[in-house]
């Protein structure tokens, strides 16, 4: 389970275990993590747990939220990331750091060997890897997702990483996580729920079966397991 270590000028002032699906951070006293400082907005940021992953999202704060020196809107946290809010530094730490892997993110962009756009100008849903982490588990049969429409139709991507994020950031995002019992699909971001075989995905992760068709952000993909 992850925890946050809050410090000011190098002095640790509190530690918070992340046990809730959503943990709010801000100056107002009703937040889960209260930082009483004028540089911190009343409702500054929220941390959301999705399976074993923790995302942090800035809630349109006045002074912004930074991770390792870079301003973010929403980002997945990895072990030892430092969140900066005003003069406060909040280090994210987790015991589950063995066998962390990089994860490929599918979003508008390009990947070596894949077209950045189709002749009509629509973006490919595939992009370069990002450093998302997760725990490895027992050997699981290999699997892949095959893009069924759009600029990258026919492309097949092996799910060799622990977590693969699919969709378009800011529009609709979901994750496919490899676990000892198989692969699970979860909604991460976006007002509309993605669908699996035409049915909207609920709040709980859904176990994927061979041949399942996923649709999100206008892209259809088929889950293929050997």
C-alpha cells in the first residue's frame, strides 16, 4: 500500500497511508490531507486509487501541482515521485516496488513503425512508452490487443507490461492490468464509460476474456489471449 510523506524545508511534518479510493488534498479542513498554507488551494488536488495504481489530479488550483519539477494536470504516481505544492514536498512511496516495469500508453501520437496519422489526418491511438509501474505476478498466458478501426486498424500490440493504458488523455482513458489471475480492464478517466462487448464498464475492474471487444474514445480494440 502506498503512502505520502509530507515535508517542508526538508522536515517531515506528516505521513499519510493511502487506504481510500479517493484522497483529497487542500487547505480546507474537510480534506483528507490538510495543508494550512495560503499557497495551497482550498481543494487543491485529489489522489485516486485504481487497482494498485495511484493517480493524482490537480483540481484547477491557483498555484498548480508539480511532480518532479513539472506541472501536471493528471498523472500516475510511481515510487519516489515528489509532488510539489507551494513550498511543500510530498513524496509518494510504496512497498510494492519489486519488478516494476515501464508501460506503453496508447494515446494520440506515434510509435516507431506506426503512422502518426492516417491520410485523413486522424491520429493514431498508439504512442511511445511512459513509465507506469506495477507488480509482476505469476506467469500469465500472453495476450495482445488488436486495433479494429481508425488509422492504426490491424495493428496488434502485445501486453507485455504490467499496466497498459489505452485511450485519449483528457477524453477517455482505461487501463489493462496483468494480474496472476489474468487481465483486468478498468475505467480511469472520462465522463463516458468505455464498453466491453457493447456493455459499459462499471466502477469495478472487469476480467477480460479472449475475443472481448473494447471500445473507448472512438477506437475499437479486440483482446486476444493465446
